[in-house]
C-alpha cells in the first residue's frame, strides 16, 4: 500500500511539473521596462524616410497588432501578441538607438561611431523603411524591395 501511495504521489508531482514548466519553444514575454507601446500608443502602418532615429523606449504599433520597439537594453525587437518574433540581438547596450540612415542602411548604434548591427542595405539613397504586418521592409528609391526583417 505504501508503494502505491508513493507512486501516486510521484505521478502527481511529475504531472504538476509538466504543467508548471513553460514550453521550450515559447516566445519570450516582453520585458517589464518596455514603453506602453500599443497600449494607447500610435497605431498605424509606418513609413520612415532616411535620417529617422528610433530612441530607447520608443515603440511603433501596427494596425494588425505588431510592435517595433527600441528597448532600453539596446535591442530592436518586433513583438506580436505572443512575444518577440524578431530582434537584432543587440541587448546589453543600454542607451543604444536605431537610425535609418540616408544611404538606406538600418543601423543599431551603441554611440554615434559604434555600430552594433546593420541591415547591410547601404548604397540606396532615398530609400524608405516600412513597418507593417510584423516586418520591417526597406525599399529603394524606385520602390523595389531591398531587405526585410
């Protein structure tokens, strides 16, 4: 009888551990220090011309529920309602900002002369950046697609 009770208790403990453990492939939740973003922030599909800068704590929300955020930790991230779906991997650089340069390159900078990440799209003056449907797109001056997140 003691063996059965012990086995039953072990089975219950294993079942509870399975329920309590998060899925290994679950998207990470938003950090607590994010700006309000889609909770009352501007909602639209966004076009940016070269020279646009996204400062730490700034977020843009699309009409279909995606958010592009320059986090305070330096990471540029796209979130869906389920968590992060794309990022530049530049976390750990508090104060970093993103610049869509006039040459068409999207760059995350730790400081003015210290780039951390870039889209590799330089050489496209008068390009435009679009944030919609959960992606960042860069189009050249003729409207041709150059890059997306």
